[in-house]
C-alpha cells in the first residue's frame, strides 16, 4: 500500500489543527473524555495494540479499538513490559509510550496491563504520515519486522508478524478515508461559490442554446456537431502535449498497475500512461462520432426538420422550458421524504454492546452495559474482557424486520419518483400534442396549453400515472434486491448462484429499459386520447411496431443530436472550469482558490452542468417524441386529401413524406 507524507494538520491529530473543535479527535482511551493531547512536542500517534486495527469495528466506526496516544518518537526495538520491568533504563524508555498519568513504576506489571496504562509490547516502528506503524519489510518473499517473523505479544504468546501487517493495513484505510474526506470537504468550503457560478454559466449556455434552436435549428445543429468534434480534438491535443511533456521525467514511466490506488489523485497526472489512456479514449469517442455522422448524414437532415418543428412548438409553449423546475422541486420533496424516513428507521436502532476478550471467556459475545460493566461478574472472571460497541440493532420483532421496512421505503421512493416523472411527461406531451393537432397553428391552441395539460393530468389521469409508475417501481425494487443478494453472495463460493444472479440482473435491467420506453409513449397516448394506461400502452406499442423503421432511425438520430448538444455544453463548461481551477487563466489567476484536489470542483461543475443541460434538453426530447408519435398517428388516420387533410405543418410534411420515409401502403390502407 502507499504511504505518503501529508501536509497541513491532516497528517496526524497530534498536530494542532487550524480550526480547533471542528474535527473529532482519535478514539478516547476509556470510552469517554478526550483523546490524545494536541501539541508540537509529541507529533506522532502511537497505537497500544495495532493488531486490533484489523477488527471489523474499524469499518463500522472508522476507529481502531485500541488506546492511542501522542509520542515524541516511535519505538525502535522489540520490548515487552514484563521484560522491561526488571531493568530501570528499559522501563524509563518504555514509560514514554504509556499514558501520561502513569507515574508509579513500582506497580505490578499485571495490574498495569489490566488497567491498560501501558502497551503490552513495543514493536520496531517507523513514522509514516505521523503515525507509528510497524517497520515491515520483505526479504525473499518473507514478511519481517526487525529481522524477525514472529514477536512476543507481551502475554507469553508468539505471534506472526503478518497480523501486524493486517492491522497496519486497516489503520491505513481509516487514515486515508478520513484524510480524503477532510480534504474534499475543505475544497468545497473554499470553492462552493465558484461552483455555483459554473452551474449558472451552464444554465445560461443551455438557455441560449435552446433559444437559438428556435430560430437557427439547422445552423445550430451543424455548429453543435462541429464544436463537439473540435472540443474532442482539443482534448486529444492536450492529452498528447501532456504525454510528450512528461517524457524523460523521473517516475513518469511507472505503470498504473504498479502504482495502485492513491487517495491523492494528482499522482496519476504525473504518469505518461494516464494521459495516454485519456488520449486513446478520446480518440475512440471522436472516431465513433465521425463514423456515425458519415453513415447518418441523410437522416440528420430529416432530424433537423423534426427539431425545427419542435422549436416552433416550444416557441408557442415557452413556459415548458421552466417546467423542469417544477419537476425538480417535486423530486426534491420525494428525496427528502425518503431520506428522512430512512434516517428515522436507521436511528431507531439501539446501540448494542458486547463482551470482547483476547483470551477464552465464557461471556465473549454476550450483550453488556458499559455503565455497569466494571462492577459486574464478567470483569472478575475475565479480567481482560472489555465492553465494546458492536453494532446498532435490537432483539425485538421490529428490529428483526427493520430491513423489510427499509426495502418498503425504497419501493415508495421509486414509486413517487416515477410518478413525478410521469406527471411531467404527460403534461409536456399534452401541451405539445395540442400544438400538433391544432389545424390552424397557433390559433386553434388553448390559451395556456401547459397549465391546461397539467390540470387534465391531475384531474383525469392520476390513476393511470400511478399504475404505470407502480409497474416500473416493482421492477426497480427487484433490481435493488438482486444487488443486495449479489453483495451478500460475494463471500460465498457458489458459482451457479452467482451466474443465475448475474443473468437475472441483466434481464431485469433490460426489462426496466423497455418499460421506461413503453411508459413514455403510453403517457403520450394518454395525453392525446385520454385512455387508460393499459389501452394507451397497447396502442402506443402497436403504433411503434408499425413504424419500427422510423422509430429506429429518425427518433434515435434526434436523441443522438441532443446528446451531442449536452456534450457540447458540458465539455465547454468543463474546459472552462479546468482552466480556472488549475489557475491557467492569467486574468483570474489570483482569484482562483488554492485547492487540495482541483478535480473536486471540476467534477462537481461537470456533473451539475450535465444535469442542467439534461433538464432543458428533456423538454426538447419529449417534444420530439410527442410530435413523432402524433406524426405516425396522423399518417394512419389521414391521407392528405381535402376530406382528410394532414395535421402536420407543411414544412414537416415536405421533408418527412419524401424519400425513405414515404408512408407505407399498409398505413395508407388503414387510413
């Protein structure tokens, strides 16, 4: 594993932090009171028994269940308290690793160890990230500490040094996780307002892009395609320049496999292999996009016509661009409900303490109470026993079935979220359908199409929306249960069960995608005809199957173009954030905050920009899907004659009724 010196106070709690009282101290030595004293004369943290760091409690509490003190130096020799007791110089040396209040050197060793005033043994250690860790080394594949493969644990037992290795690894997990979390938190505290500015820029860019699509759909689509290619091209060029710049630098040729996982991700940016991997990935993405554009160039012209028609529809229903804010607010309420319920269920458990003992004890594993443990019979019969926190839980029927309540809470969360999304989809579909089916656009449209569609959805279609959301929620909960079972079976060596579980996970993933696609089109039919969910889903599926080529080609090409639009906005804002937070823009070089990990705000801005762009483009996507389904229905119900004229606009019919998308004979016969 990797050890690295940490700057600032993050390396050790034995150093004075710049924000006193904001961060917790190490494990209290008695289960109450304070941790090690903070000071500059004792900068290293010493573990009484680092083997205990291998306990599962480390992962539960992110603490090693052993006494920790601050020392001026780490031990440099093997020594047990029983061995040091007979020599005054060795006892004086040993004393610096005992509790500060330990003064009585004449106290019997058995009582000293029982009261845990001194460690049972000392092991040659080295100060790493201001912690005393065993000086582990490997000679010819043999793990050794101080040229020994075993050590005396201070209680008359010889133990293998591999136990020290395991304890040191778990202690390092605690250290790295805390250090990473604290540094990320610190980065957010100094960059949060710049992150908000970046998200505002993404929102303005998305809004400008949508408005320009209203008037310059064809030009904007081609500009978007060219800009995406240029942005990816610049990314390839930048990766190549970084790759070439690192040539010949010390340590830059280390492979990612040899380096392993590092909490300081800046280490990876000093490797040539990292930039080579980035360059290869960007080249593959660039090549795929260019090939798709070459093979779909004719379909892109038709998709532009559909996007232009969607722009006209949105131009007559401008409030639809703000509707994602309503959906976002309702989703926040759903998340708040789920999170608060989950927290209440989780905290309804009681802290369970159990007896832990290093030697054989009849009370090991039994529940105990810390308040009365020292006066109980357990300490008399098992002097080394401790009453330690085990887990949160209980023995009542409520606590036993608490996991069922958590799954039900997740189910309700999925149901509510899917209902909110369905409500937004049927509202937008109703508004855009009123545009398509208006014979004289926009004179035949309602005065407030969005509010009218929202009112119809709440008044007439809540049952259909709830039923469609229920089906999807059931599938999603089944997927969660399968993931839970997969997590539980990781330790088991049952290949057949793992194979079947993987097959089920794959099948239900495909089923969820299909249901989402079917529900989306069913909600459009609900908005157009007002039929129930089952009838709408059946009619939508039949209509799509009769126009499967149009669905596969035209609808998906528009989805691809919208994806390029989101990629352009996210890429542009991400590049701007990268240059700003890495202080490469000279005009604002002094304004950019100093960060531990500049990728923290950059990734936050990128993810937030994608969500914002997705919110705006989701309106366009719903508009295109609605117009496309209405177009297919229009072709089957009408033939363009004076008796049965098409409801589509002349511009749309001029392009969609030509070439490869000529209406099929079957569609005409049904008309």
